[in-house]
C-alpha cells in the first residue's frame, strides 16, 4: 500500500474476493515486523510472499481506496483463512 508520506507498507486485504471488483474501498490489516503473539495478530512471512516474518495487525484494520494498493506480494493460503477469522473474532470480542 502506498501511504500518504510516499512510503510503501504491506497490508493483508481482508475484503472478500468477490466484492473487491465492485468496491471503491477495501478493508485491510496493516503488516508489522513487530511480532506480538496476541489473538488479534496473524503471523505472515515468506510463505505468504513477504521477505521476513511479520504479523497482520487486525486491531488496526481500515478501509482504504483500492488505488493505494500498488503491488501484490503474495497471498494468505486458504488453509490460513481460519487464522484471519479468529483474529476478526478477537477484535470484536465475540
């Protein structure tokens, strides 16, 4: 994602694939290299296309314009979808 200060930052797109083509904004979780093993973080790394171990921070999910998403680095495998769902559940304290 291209940030307002011109720096790039990886994000994990949370919006469902079927909706993305018709949306102007998509929901993303920013990716951080500060590794904290908490329920609202999802571990991501080389297996997902990043160059080092990181976490997607679901406490900071946001809707951003699709235009700021510049380069696709990789993907969260279908088998990891449960991790995403658990983090969303933890954010909402369900």
